[in-house]
C-alpha cells in the first residue's frame, strides 16, 4: 500500500480548503505526489492557480547550494511570482506582510528529514508567525518523517543558542512529522526561548497522511524519494544527517562535493584508517566505518585529496546517528591535533556563537570534548532532554 501524502489527500478529498480562496504555496522540489507530479502542476490540474510561490533554502526548484542566498522573481515553469525565504539577511527568512497581502490561505508542502538542523521546519514556523499577523490561514500538507517517528535523540536548544538550525527547543532527532511540528509551533514551545515560546493566533489545518505509521521508514511508504535539497540524495543520507551534520561545525569536509554527502567525511590532514580503527572501538550499533580517500569537487578542500571514512549503515533500528556523530567529533578532535578546529565563521546568520554550539544547542558537547569527557559522559548531557521531550510531544502527535 502506498501512503497518501497530505498533497494526495488534499487533491482527492480537501480541495474545499482552496476553492474560492486566493492560494499561495510554500514548496520545494520534493513537493510531489505519488506519481512525481509537482504540487504546482497538480494544483493547476485541479483548477487551482496559486497567486504566489514561496521558496525555502535552496529555492522552489532546489538549484541553490547550502547557505546560498536565493532570489525570487518568477517561477520559470508556471510563470507564478516567487518570493524567496532565504536571502542574504535574517529578515529574508520570513515573508513580509506585503508578500502575504494577496493570499487568503497558504499551503505548506515540504518534505522534512526528521532533524532539527534541517531548515525547512523553521521556514514553516516563521511563515506561520507571519501568517498569524496577516490573518492568513495556513494549511500544512503532511509528509512522512523518513527516518521514522519513534526514536528521539539529542539535547534541546538552550536559551541564547537559537538559530536557523534551531529557532526553538527541539531535540536533534525529534521523531515528528512536519504537520506535528506545525501543531507544536502553534501551541507554543514554552520550554524554549523566543521567538516561539508563546501560542500563535492562527487558523491552522494539517491535512494528515493516510496509511503512515510512526515506526515506518521512508521505503515502507511506497512513495518516491525526491531530493529535498541538493545534498540529500538518499534515505541513508537522511539517517546519518542528525549526527554527521555536526561536521559542519568543524573545518573538516562533511562530504559536500561528493556523491555521498554526510556519509563521507574527512580532510587532507586526516588518517582515515586510524579514525576507522578508533571508531570501531566504540561498538556503536548499526554502523560500520570504512576508511577511504576522496577529492571533493566543490566546498571544503575542493580539488584536494582527503583522508576520511564512509559511514555504512548496517541496521537502521539499532543506529543512533547523534551518538555516532558525537563519537566522531570526539575522535576528530583527538586525532586532528593542531590541524583540527571548530568552525569560527558566521553560521546561518549568527556570528557570536560557534557553529558547533548552534548545532548541538549549547556549548556542553564542545567543551566536554575539549575536556576529554568520555562518550558516556557526553551522552549524559542530553539523555534527560530526550525523556522530557518524549512526554512533551504527546499532545501533538497525529499518528
């Protein structure tokens, strides 16, 4: 059985949400139905012509790389006006009231990948905030969490560490669908800091999926995998991302510029064989580490030969990506010596915090690694947050 996404359910049963209303759409390349028809084309076929498209990071059609500002003028295929929600300044991340003035309802159809770092959920949250001010209704078309909706991993975001990779306090692996996150955002996330600690006065409808179960991984849905961003080529990439995205907070390559971003990491100064041997000693579940050399075609160390590892998943249910990522960070810090460093450049519009601290949600992991804490001691800094969130999320679950 193929799961019916929110888009499929909308077009089959809930077009009343669009008829007679001026409709705008927040979407990206993975906003497709089960037959790979993009939401814009699907709506046009149903007699609904959007008045405006909004594009998150990477753009409506997904051609832009990470942290590259996107301009918005007109969609090349449909001719519909486009407003970019990822420009060169923080203000660009949220639609202006003028951009929402021609809309009665805003459809949001974004394939998330189940990790707090992935910016699409925060684009959604900011759009919801702006829509509440403008009196525009929001309809979220739900989609599967490709890495499952059961497991929770990682710490929450401490006040003062909010950024576009965590505008509110969620664990790294939250186990929610994007529709469930929308319900949480509207209700307010009071255990975090601003800007989403208070409820939103918003007309929100979540069009739920049909046939999805919390423990399902993406392949069980029968839906086609479409890259939601240029460096998310496979479902395995999504599985490792909650841990291996942490490499963005260092001066090592996270594999951008290869065919396996986030599954391959390294640097010219790294001995991949030694790293693989040391990681094997952790006996991490569901994963194996293969030493390799690679030459990124772009991004960090473009054109240079790097030593490193490829992360191979052997058992997705046993694999704990965040724990794995922190173990890798710990060994990179030990093996890299003076050549290793934490990323110090501005990251996702924030210049006064290190990228690694924004990714982990505080400075606890970084300072713990610098002090030589064991992996178990590091894990103790986030384990209680996992248990708290498992209880806190219960009222917002749809499946």
